[in-house]
């Protein structure tokens, strides 16, 4: 199952990544320690790192297991973040990141809802979930506003190397098909 290469919402277009997105991604968020604090990778030190990750994101579409989307503003086409749905049998896991300048405007909630809507249109998908560090209040709000419920605490579950090299506790959020 493969999503469309574009998903449109009221204010956004989620689209397949392109190599020419690398400079915007590099300048926009991958080198920002505040944005990458709760992510599983360290801030990028050079655009080559960004290009490498972008090549993997583009290749993932061909493998049909991950479908990273660039989050763009509908009116300007500005690239403001990424959302990455991963198909795992009957469920879809999501991860996301957004340029700090566009946070707290509801864009990530809008993008997350669009991915949930697409996932539940697929007959074989019954669950969409995401995990977030227990200290990442902003991400918890995004998931709750997108309709997900906190299901539990995963103890010592994921390493966020920008905080600690030891696994950290995180919450799992999910929404299931009605």
C-alpha cells in the first residue's frame, strides 16, 4: 500500500521529498539543537548528512514501508517540516519534526490528522500510533489534538542522544479505526 505522493489539507500540502529540499531542511531544523532535542539523532553538522538522510527518505518510498512527507505551506510551498508514516502490518507508526519558526501554529496537528485519515482509508490499517518522550509536552499536545489517546508508559524505551545516551521513558499514543 502506497499513499498518494501529495496529501492536501486546509493549509498544507504533504508531498514526497526531493533532493532539492536538502538546503531548506539543513537551514530549517536539522542543525537546531532545540528542535532535535527529543529526536533519535544528533543535529547535522553539514549538508552532506542532510542529503544522506534525504536519499534514504526518497528510497523508502520505493521500498513501500516508510513514506516520509515534506510538510509544505499550501499558499507559499515553503517546506516547514517532515512527517514519516511507517507501515507495520495492520498499523502505522508516525514520527515528525518541524522548523521552530512554524511550531505552535497547529501545522503538525493538521499534518498528523491528514496521515491518520489516509491510514484509516486503507482496509488493512487498524491503528496509528506515535511515541514521545515524557518531557516532550508539545508533542503530547499534538498527538492529543490529532485524536490520539495516551495508552501507556514505555520505561527506558528510546535513546534521545541529545539528552542522554541511556534509554528514556516515553509515552505511547494511539488511535484505532472505529
